C-alpha cells in the first residue's frame, strides 16, 4: 500500500498534484495539499481529518455534496454548499430557513428534504419547479397557484384544486385538463383555447366547447366522436384540408369544401350532381375527376374555364 506519511512535504505535494486521490494516503496533509485535492474532487475532503474552513469552502465550491463529509459546517459553508447544488441540503441537519430558501431556489426538489417547510420556502420551491408541490402537505391556494403558474402539470399533485387554480393550470398547459375531475365549462373553454386537442380529455363535452376548439384548430375534429353537421362545417370552413379527416361527410359539407377548392372532388366516391356542380363552378378543371358528368356539369365546367373542354 502506498504510504506517503514518511515523505517530505514537497514529495507529498508533488504526489497530490500528479494524482489528487493520493491525499487519502497522507495522515496529516498540509493545507496546500488539501486544497489541491479538494479543488479537483470536493468529496476527497472525507479523507481529511482536520478541515480548515477554507478547505471546506474549496471542496463544496467544486461539489456541494462534499458537505456530507464535513462535521458541523458553519452557516456560510452550508449556504455555499446549497448554492452550488440545492440537493446538498440532504446532508445538512436542521438547516436554517435562510439555508432552506437558498437550497430550493437553486433546486426546487430540495424541498423533499425539509420536514415542515414554511410557506415562504414552499413558494420559493414551486416557483423553481411547480411539480415539487407533491412534497408539500396541504399547500395553501397561493402555493398551488404559484405551482401551476410555473408548470401546469403540477395540477396532478393537488387534491381538490379550486376553479381558480384549475384555470391557471389549463391556461399554462391546456392538456392538463385530463387531471381535473368534472371541470366547469369555463375551465374547459380556457383549456381548448390554449390547446384545442384538449377536447380529447373532456368527458360529456358540449358542442359549444367543441366548436371553440375547432375555431382554434380545425384538425381537432379528429378527436370528436360523431361530429354534427355544424361541427364539420366549422372545421372545413376553417381549412378544407381537414375534409380527409371526416368520415362520410354529408352533402352540405362536401359542397362547402368544393366551393373552396373544387379539385377536392378527387377524394370523393360517387359525388352527387350538386357536389359536382359546386366543384366545377369553383374550378373547371375538376371535371377531369368526374366520371360520366351530366351535360349541366360539363357546361358549368366549361363556363368556369374554357380549357375544361379538353377533359370532356
């Protein structure tokens, strides 16, 4: 086993410079040797018996978790440790509120290591990471609001949130409505305003809310079971491209789509004459996608575009 205790200080220093882990083979290393070691690897302080505060500070500056190996660290050392890594709080016994605050401001998850955090500490933690509210027992509405404002997903960890908290959550992330039981119409409306596809998470949804969602994004109709005619019209009027997402659209919806882009008739099997007419009146070239068009349809196509006669 390597033994550096009988070597001169100069040899010890050179050894530590070459390999800082050799500090563990020196019983009483000089302060300079200690600093070289912990500056490279803070946790090496565990091999140092007499730890000057300057060495302690150098160690936690490199790695806040080095405080695990420091007995009775001063307030200053504790603060430096949690400022370097808030999770170092795990290794501090009975930290002051100042240290707690510094820890959660650096890393909200550090609240996990605080048995009974004050509301000020709770607020600081959830403002850093809203989801750490799951480690807070009976948080006040103010803490809940701060949590969902930081991250709407925090709502999943709040029991019986008020409507005010629900609104803040869905305003931040609309899809978190899936974590809310029986949301009010106001909460539903706010959710789909923020995230139209949130309709897929709402049970017994009203037509009014669906129409609001489609107004924001017509493609949300993919998540509507048995959409009504008015829903289909709202979607295709917003974007005729969603036509392909609707199964068995009624004639009135087909006509609305053709009036916007007649070439869409190519996606239809056996369109009625009314649909054909709407298509060629919008774009005469749509005639090329119609099998056995009637004379009325042919005339309407040529009237819209003389070149359509090439497809007759």
